[in-house]
């Protein structure tokens, strides 16, 4: 960034953006931290368009771009696993850096000189592709870091260092479920929406799925989920990966997400025969994510068969009325009658469907 406002000896690029630059990758967003109080420093500028007092952040409009600047701060996890309490706004940069998740995310770069500030040997860890937490209580403070570690491991091809791996294993044997499931969900969505099979394999092998709840899953998919999702794209990829977890509702689900889970469970309790009609009727109206989940956990091709069926019949209730048939429960039986034919003969024309209707009411 060339604007002079952003060249300041106390202003640093921080976290992911510095890591990504060292890795030669594009960053999703640019985080800036001011060593000191960012509101005192930038709050009165005409470029300042927003101030957030409790968090000590400002938003500037510079050269047409919105830029957020945080104040250096420390955090306390009074209630482990929940949102930390912010304190000591304007502290030394080092303290701001030490509250972070992994050493690779704890680097700062001066906006003035371009110098990298590395208190935690993060540059070396990037070189040796290593994910290391900053202190032994890191996962206890915030278990969502385990999922963040998974995301970074797969995204960058990194591994946890031995000590961090042991800390993770120990935590997963003694999970404190009094945690913020809202934050856990956010990290799980980000991680699984990447649609990478490797994420899933690590999630299972390292038993990270235990974070969602203490009940042991009965049916963990043993299937190439990545390929299935590429072939049948869905909005909620993450639920295709983990919707089978018996405690999935520990994560605060939206109504749409809950429907996916309900649909999936209904499919599990349905005896689905292999004929076209039974397949069509069983999967009709179910969310695509639920059908994929069923495919994965039941190792069943019936859902895939459903995707290939054409059950759109052209005849409507109005057509039946025009034929002089008064509306009654018989209408839906007639539609089913036409549907059965349509499913085995998708080229059926509208006229042929009408003939079937006439035949039905004869
Ligand atoms: P991404 O590229 O996925 O956005 P990021 O590292 O930029 O990755 P953000 O979630 O944007 O991730 O977080 C920005 C920075 O904030 C991180 O680089 C890290 O320093 C810090 N951070 C984020 N989440 C946590 C956490 N749970 N615990 C500690 N520090 C965190």
C-alpha cells in the first residue's frame, strides 16, 4: 500500500497476510495492527469512516479501499473455549503477537520499512512447513485452533510439530464441551467448504470429530467425498462432510441446515426399494446435501439414481379440470399413475400424459 497514511513506524501488517506473502500466496484479507491506540492515532482523520471503541479498531477509506486497523491488544480466556476478553489496548506488539494461534500466524511486517518482526521463530516454521502453537494451554484456551490447524495443514501442506501434536491428542482425550460451538462451526465451515478429501481423512484419523460432541458416530463415511461433491455441487459442502455426526446439532444450525439433517435422518429410517418409483418418492423434496450424505454413509447408489430420474410431469390439476374431472383425492393418485410411466419413459409427451390421465379416470 503506497498511501503515506499507511506508512508509519508503529503500523504493521500482521498474521495471515505476512504468512501468505512469505509463502508466495494471495491473501484473503489484509490485517493491519497499530502498536498503540489506533483510534487515537487515526480516529480524527477525514479518511476514518468507522470506529469501534471496545475493540480499539478503525476503518479508513484510502484510495477507494476500506482498510481496517486494529490496536495492539492482549486477550484473556477467563472462560476457556469461549470468546476471550480484550484487554490492554495499545500494548507492546510482542504481547499482541503472543496471543495468536500458530507461530506462522504470529508474524508482523513494518509498513514503513518492510522489516519482518518475528518473536516466535515463525519464519523458520514456514520454511520447515511446521504448525506450532505458542504455548501449552493454547488448545484449552481455544479448541477451535485444532480445526484451524487442520485447515492450514491441508491448505499449505504443513504438519503439526511433535509437541503440538501431543497437545492436540491430549486435549482431544479430555475435551471440555463447555466451549463456543458457534466459533467451532465457523471454523468447520471454512475448513470443509474447501472440499478436500485430505481434510476429512485427517479429521477422522486424528479424531478431531470428537470436538463436535461426545457420542461416537455409528456411520463414518468411507468414500471419496471430494469427487462426489465436485460432481454434485451443493451450497453446504461442510454438512456433506460432517452431517453424519450424532451431535451435529451441538453446532447452532440454521433452519436450512437443520432441514438437511432432518432429511438425512428421515432417509435413514426409510426402506427404499430399488425401483424407479420408490427411489423417486423417497428422495423427492429432500435436500441435495442430505441425499449425498445418505449416499456416503449407506454406500448406496440410490440417491445418485434419483438425480438421473426425470419425474417432471406436464399434466396439471387445471388439465384434469378441463377434462371435466372434479377435484378430489383421486387427482394425486392419477399424478402418481402418470409419474410411474414417466419414470420408465422420460420421453413421454404431454399428449401421452393426458391420455394416461383419461385412461386412469375411465
Ligand atoms: P485465512 O487465510 O484463512 O483468512 P488468517 O490467518 O488470515 O487465515 P483469520 O481468521 O483472518 O485467519 O485471522 C487473522 C489472524 O488472527 C490469524 O492470522 C491469527 O494471527 C489470528 N487468529 C485468528 N483466529 C485465532 C484464534 N482462534 N486464536 C488465536 N489467534 C487467532
